[in-house]
C-alpha cells in the first residue's frame, strides 16, 4: 500500500490489516469506519471492544496477555482473511499501533484513528491540553525510567497518566507526596466513555487513600497559587547551584566551579546509572540528576551527619532518582546496578579496593571521574590505572574568587583540585 492512500472498504484485500481506533466506544465510530468493520472476516481486540459488536458474524480473536502470541495468530489469519484490529482511543497514542506496524510492516496496515481518552478527559473538563505531558505507567518495569515522571513534574504544571493495576491513582498520589509535590490536584477519570463514567477531583492525600475502578485515567495539576508564588531560591536552576543552596558541613562540599568541570568530564547520558561515592551533601548527585535525566543516581555517604544533609538536599530539590545510601561503598554497592558513570569525591581510606571494584563493574563505554586535593591521593589513583586498558587524564583546577578590599576587589584562591578522568582505551 502506498503512503497516503485511502483504500475503499469494497476493495479491501488480504493481507491488509485495518486498525480501528474505537475512541471512547462504538458511538464514536463514523459510518465510514463501521463499513470497514462490517466487511471484516475477523475481529481482533479486547473483550470489552469485541462486545461492542454482538451481531458481527466474523471470527473473534481476543487480545491475550502475551501480545506476541496474539500478533502471530493475527499474522496467520490476515494472510487470507480480512482482519480488523479494534483498539481503544487512538491506537498510535500509547496504543497497539506501534507494535502492530513493527510486526506487520507499514505496507500491511491501514489505520483509522479516533479520540484518545486524554483528549476526551480534557474535553470533559473544558480545558486545553496542548501543554499537557502524557506519560504511560502501564506495564513499565521497575527500572525502566524509574522516577522519570516525578522529575517531569518539576518542569510540567499539568500531566496525565495511563495507569495499570499496580501503578494506581493512589500509588501515584503516594509517590508524589513522598517526593514533595503536595500542592497538586488529582483528577481521576473512571470508566470514561462507559455508562458508569465518573470523574472526580481530589487532593493528593485524598487520592492516596482512595479506591478506584481499574479502568482509569489520571491527570494532575499544579496549584495555580503555588505556580504564581515566587520560586524558592535556586529551585529552577539547572546547572551552577552555589554552595549556599545546599545544607552541608562547613567547607565539605564540591565547589560550584569544580562541580561544573566534573559534570562536563562525566559526559552524562540520559537513562544511565551514576555512582556518587563520598557524596557528602549530594551536590554532584543532585546537579547530575537535574542535568542528565539519569535512570538512577546512587549517592553513598558513610558519615551520618553528612548523610542527613544529603537526604535533606535530595528532598529539597525533588530528585527522586537520587537514592541515598548510608555506609561503606564497598559494602553498599555490591548489590547496586552496574554504573555507566562513577564520581569519587571521597573513599574513606578504601581507594585501592574501591577502584578495583569500579574497574570490574563499569559498563562498556563508562567513565570514572575522581577529585583529589592531595598529591598522595592523585598518585594512588594514577598508580592504580597504570597498565590497565584505560586512558587517564588529569586536570588541575585552580579557582580564585573575588573578595572585597576597600573600594575594590582582590582575588582569593581556593585550594587547587586535581580532576582525574578515566575511560576505556580506544
């Protein structure tokens, strides 16, 4: 089939499969779409959608929990029989459309789109939705983009969610409350498009204890008064947070200028895993999460007082992808996912053993960045990597900041810092 062609139902020949978006139900189908369905020899879809056509005489193939198995059966019957696939909403909006085209090829699929449930919900609310971020939590694995949607809330005042039996409206509300998003309103649309449709507006605390139909859609809105209120200091800063933005023990923090160079040398990539060893206040972890949209940052700190600062800073800057861990890196990282990037700001006297673990666990294409303020630490790092299949580069960073003196300024030097960057030899 040529792109852009509009086939006629009367000319429908196998193996062309017709993909029908049902909208909110059969009442959303036009006479033209109904004529395609009437011509079908086989209907494929979920039980609720198949039940919309009780008088259809064709064979019915229900969608199974194993979509691969359903698609294989569909591929077989579509070779010789006119087959229509019924999909809820718009099949190319978080629906089966993508998967079906991948399996059958674009030349074998003709799609008839329809209204999405998100579109229907915002129409019910009489609200525009061109600025709404839509996320599907349906069937997502525990590690796939874990917490990414919470990060999106920092930048989006309105979001909508497709849910599943585990990631329910109540679960979303609890996750948002734990991440500090108390000033949001939740809209839950239950059974939208069905006679039992119900749309409710809740505070997050009300939704966290609620029970809802398994067929639901969630939207969350930031409180408009909160949006108009002045932002907390540095809340919207992405890169370059000053030391005073963090709770920290006096002087024990990676300075802003050093942190910027460290982040540049880490070459962060979206979806990666970062180990931050000797995290302290968490300044590197937090800025890395805000800049890199990482899958997970594991921030390890062994000092209990600094660990409390770390936890407080993570909560303040709403970085759910940063996981604080108290203890020795050698022990707590044993069960952690392998890293794509590692930052070492402190090793607690375990540097040789720590580097040995890092060298064995680092994923292909990974990088290690370490800061050192003494020549002994620099030499220990350099000596470890010597003779191994890694490239090592060292940068000395000397920063001087202006300080007032009389009616003018002088330069006040900070301690010089060595930045050691390690990557696989090419």
